[in-house]
């Protein structure tokens, strides 16, 4: 693992793409029948998705965006053959199998309702919905229409975590006792109408960065935590700015989480087992980890996957779910558990979004 100061998310992604340019794309990523994909939104994540697909020799089949000129510019930049003037036009196109929703959190449920009702499989950027009620509704719609719904939180899809979970399930590490996770960003106050602090854009630390930390913890805990103790500090706009969380499940496994939108912290997760602890730095898209063994202090480096392919792994998991893969289909259950935790924590802190007040 690098000892240099970590890059911000956008710079890290750019560096990862640059490293991967000269590598052959692995043949074990896309293993299910290929779907035709369209994207809704043209922001940072949509561009990263297109770039990640290009590494695999694939491209999006279509794009829709609220501002048509941005959709046309996106299509020209990434060689996307079809620009839809409206999302309704996209939903009506039988040539599109799957849709990736990359718009702000608070718009997700509206897109999910229509895309799922139109019979499209959906990969939705984190946080997948604002709250548990919305996610329950979306899951019910997916089931009713016979399509797959998947949360795009990268931790659910990175091969590193699949490998670590395989070894944990095999008993190599012994029982899990404690998970410690931190995530801190420094977002200037400045104009508080920006998405980080604006309740009208579902701002706050929980849905922006807390989803990563809680997903990391839940993925390795044997069951959903049913006890929560927390403190949350709110920004002047009423969204959560920082928080400290302790969660415990029936197996007495603890998760300790610290979040901040206004001070840097390492993006670090530590899994403490009987026989070792595992440290994962830059964990949202991690492709390496360090295992320190309890018995003799020896260190094992583990690598799996590639950071640059993070969005390809997400799409590949949806394609596997559509093909009937049970493990891929089970990922939405972890997403639902995390959404339950986030909904409970926001309720305890008094963070309510405008859409929730109107419900």
C-alpha cells in the first residue's frame, strides 16, 4: 500500500484509469450474457462509468439527461450512439435492457419507479434511495415486474471483498469481533446550497459517505446490527455534518464508525478477528489489503481486482443477477440493511429531507 497522502476521489479514479490503460482487460469480469445499458445523468460517476467500460472494450448504448445539451456532449465524448431527449423515451426503447441511475439521491425514487415499471433492470448509484420506505417500494416494484435492482455502492462489488469474505467464511480468520471504519472529507461551507450541505439535494455525511462505512461493516458482520448508539452534529442547514456510531448485532460483534464532511480522516477500515486483523485503506474502491496475524505478527498482503474497473464490477454483478446468480441477487439485501441503519440514525439525529416531510 502506498505511504503517500491519498488522492481525492476524482484524482484517484483518474490515476487508476491511467494505470489500467496499458493492461489487458481481465476475462473474468463480465461472465454473464451481455446487456444493453443506458445511463441517466452525465455527471462524474456517469463519465467514470463510460471510461471504465471503455477499458473493457464496451460502451453505453444510450444516455438521457435533464439538460439535453449535456447528454449530446456526453454521447460525443464517449461514443454513445443514442441520446434520448426524455427519460420516457429511454424507458420505451425495447433495445435497452438495463439503466444506470447516477442523478442526486433525492431524485432516485422517481427514476426507479418508472424504470422498474417499464421492465428495465436498474443499477442505482449510492445512496440508492433516501430511506428504507423508498427502498422497500423499489424492491417491491422490481419483484412485481420481474427485473433486478442493484445498489451501486462499490464495496458490494469489489473483488477484494469477495475474496476476504470467502476466506472469512472458510474460518481462516476466526470469529469477527470488531469493525472500525472512518471516512472524512473536507467540504468548505462556502455556498451552502451545494449538494453536500443542502437538504434540498439530500445532503449530509450519512448518504454521501456514511453509506460506504456502514456497508463495509455490514458486509463482514454475521447479522444486521440491532443496537445503535450514536451522536450526530448537524450543519447550519440541518443535515448531518459529522457523526460517531457504535452498532452491535446478536453475535455481539461491534462496529465503530466515524464520519465527517468538514474534516479529513483516513478512509480506513479495520476488521478485527481472533486470528488477525485486516486493514483496508481507501476502502470504497480498494483492490488491496494488509492482514496482520495475531500469533506471530507476520503481515500478508492481499490483492484482488483493480480500482479502475470498479464500475465494471457493478455492471457485471447486475448482469450476473439477471442471469440468475444467487450471490449477486443477495447483494440488495445488504443494501437494505444499510439503508435501515441510515434511516434509523438520521431519525435519531433529526435529519429530515423535504421529500420526507411531504410524504
